[in-house]
C-alpha cells in the first residue's frame, strides 16, 4: 500500500533550480517543503574538485548518461548527453563556467510577449543570487548564496589565447557578464576557495537544518497525480516502495530539460497521440510538452604544443600529478581548479549581426572525447560553439516505464544558418590559433589538421566530430502561442497547482552557459510562487 505524506510544496528534482526553490520557499519557516531527488547525496569527492568534472561523465550513480537518437546532421551518430542525477543535479557535474548570456537574449524573451523577463527585469535576480569575488557593481551582486570567482590557475597558454584573439581584432573583455559580452578574456567560475559551488552546496546546505524542509534522495518521481485539471500530489518510488506526497499549494517540476517533459508526459500531460500510444490516460493534450528542444553544439580544434606546459603533461607525469594534488590539498589552487574552460572569446561570424554568435572555450589540455584520457602528447584545445542555433528537436517518452530513458532528438546542424556559423566560427578560431602570441606554443594542428580546409571539408568535420556543450533547454517553453507550455509565471497552461521551473522553460537558448540563467529563473520563480501562495 502506498504511504501518503503532505506538504505545502512538493519539488521534483534537486538540481540547479530545485535547490534554489527549496531554500527560498522554506526560508520564512511558514511553508513546509518536500524536495525529491532521484539521485544520491553529493558525497562523491570528485564533485567538489573542479577538475573532477572529467571523472563524472561516466559516473553512472550521479549521471543519467543519456544518448540522443541517431542524429541525421551528424552522419547518424548518437551524441552522449550527461545530466546530473545527484543533489545539485547538473550543477554538481557541470563545467562550472559562469556566463549569463547576452542582455539581448532576455530582451528577446520579453519581445516575444514574456512580460517580466527582459534584461532589466532579470538582472536583479542574477545579482540577488550572486556573491561576486570582484565586488558589486551595476551588473554584479555580493552577499548572495552563489560564489562567482576568478580562476585559481591562470596559466600562460590561456593568457596567450586572449592575446592572440586581440591580435585578430577581437576586443579584450574583462567581464563577459558586464556591459557587453563581446571580446576575449578569462572565464569566471561558480567556485569558492577552489571548490565547486553547486546549488546543493550554495543553496541546500545552508537550509538543511530547517525543520520545515524535508529532502528525500533516491526518490524517483513516477507520476503527478491530478484532481481534474489540478495537480495535487506526486507519486514516487523509494527503496522499492511507492509513496505519495500530497501538495497543499503546488507541485513544482524541476527535473531539467529532459526529465521534466518526460514526467509530464508520463503523467498524462503532453501530445495526446504519444500518450495514447503508450497507454497513458490523457489529462491535457499539450502538444508543446517536449517540443522545441535546443542545445549548443561544440566542435573542437586540438593543437600540439612544443612545450611541456599543458595539463596533459601534468596528468600524464606521475610526479607532477602528485605535486598538483598536493598543491590543491594545501592551497586549493593549481591545475585541479580548472574546469570546462579557462579563457574564451565571443565574436560575430558576420559583421551584420548585432551580437556575437560564437563562443570559444579554450582549454590547456586535449583529449579525444570529454571524460576520456588526455592525449599522451602536449596539447591544448579550443572549441567553437554557435550561441543561437536555429535547429529544433524533441523529447518524447519511449515507454510508460518511468525508469526508461526518453527519446532525445536535437537535430544538430539542420539549418543553413547553423551549418554556416559553425564553419565560419572554425575559420576565425584558426586565425586566432595562428596569431603571433600563440605561435611559440603551436607545433601543428592535430585535429582536424590543415588538410581539412575547404568549407565543405570543415562542415564534414563538424558532422564527424561535433558534440554537445550540455545545454538542452526549451522543452516546456514559456510563452503564449499554442505550443508554449508554461505562462510568464511558469504555471502550466491549462493545469492548476503546477509549475515547471528549470532549463526547460527558457523560451529559447541564451547565448552563454545555461547554469546561471537557470538559477536566475529559479530565484524569480521563488518570488512569484510566494506571491501567489
Ligand atoms: C557535463 C555538463 C557540463 C556543463 N557545463 C556548464 C558550465 O560550465 N556552465 C554552465 O553554466 N552550465 C553548464 N552546464 C549546464 C547546466 O549545468 C544546466 O543547464 C543546469 O544545471 C540545468 O539545471 P536544471 O535545474 O534545469 O536541471 P538539473 O540541474 O539537471 O536538475 C534536474 C534534477 O532533477 C532530478 N530528477 C530528474 N527527474 C527526476 C524524477 N523523476 N524524480 C526525482 N528527481 C528527478 C535529476 O536527478 C536532477 O538532480 C553543463 C551541464 C553538464 C551536464
């Protein structure tokens, strides 16, 4: 028999968004909150060491490890899609880069009718979340739960990348989250004293002692329970038994861009034909649930370096590896503080564009695939990421079994704009890699290699080697058109007592890394939920 418990709010998913909600909604002590997380506690030590990021790609206890279906634009290859399955969600396994996107992203959301989501509206929430190590200014806040810090390992290669970009005419930019994003500079990361600041660390830990907040790990939500068109409870499985958590006020779905639409579809909210095909009773025919999936793709150039100064040289040398470990243990600095990028650049592939359409992530190491062994030679890499892809995909359940992985289709490179941006981005990146400041660090281009030179060859390289930057969004898109899933207050359209709060509600992808934007969304949602409560 199913055991029933009752709270004011039941939150599904303790990821980037879910941990923010859990903290904010339980803060004044008036509301009782249940936070359900399918994964375990964040006790894996590699979660907390930035470079440990590489160890988490295949850690299946904390990673859903999804795969796309064969991608037509990538020659039928499937693309690995890691997602956090642990307290902190993807913020516990991500690359830690703090990049909010462009002001124009949020003004575009607003321009599409999403009142309250223009840049001036969302900036206060970015600032509220933030504890900026450089201090407060017009764009940054201090005193918030989320620490944002400068790199603990400013290496010469990453600095040379910035100088080389400037030599090609790209402006220097000290703050990608300031007045303008365009330019080359160092990234900032969500870390404190060299340790990862996931939302589990930044938001959940400080709230854990509250007796009105209850956190359940290893608890997989199977279904939202409805009374007519109102969500009233969540059914979840924990240690083999089925339990029901009733929500007096609201059910808040924070499962991320893949799992949130999956849970809604499993619960009878989604495209009616898909639900019927799997024998699921239709609560609401909502064709937009799982529609409009977007992701950032990246294509990486690997360069051989004549000097033994890359991370490959440290990781592959037993003594240097031990010294790096000891330095980190003693001072929390050095190579172990590196994550998914050190320096980078934002530029336009076409002068007619208003804002950059490409982001470069520079890394002082190289590998065939993220999460695999570093190359045995001295090498570094830099990847091209198109910031506003036009390609759209979908997320659909494959089965009525809540434990089965969903069908993920991104349709990378399915439009001409996307194909051209990637090819032009690679050409500009090559110019940077050939600029004077990097010349003493370059032996040769290892991949794709200079033989790959025409536009057609570069596009084929994108198809052969392109992969994700891990930023799926927009599967429960905010808006007011027929395919929009949530309204401007993130309430599910056509259903009461239910909001979606995570990367899936973005009207479209922001031109940056998505974690900061998700945290902002959850900060703003918390205010709206409390106002409506
Ligand atoms: C490898 C990787 C690298 C990345 N690098 C960066 C980066 O450098 N910078 C950046 O800004 N962004 C980065 N991102 C993206 C960023 O981390 C995500 O956009 C963000 O964390 C998404 O937040 P979310 O709340 O939407 O989902 P998540 O953080 O993924 O949270 C969803 C949570 O819900 C849980 N859940 C799902 N379904 C259920 C269920 N049925 N029952 C119970 N629990 C459930 C999941 O286990 C998970 O904990 C990266 C992501 C990955 C995976």
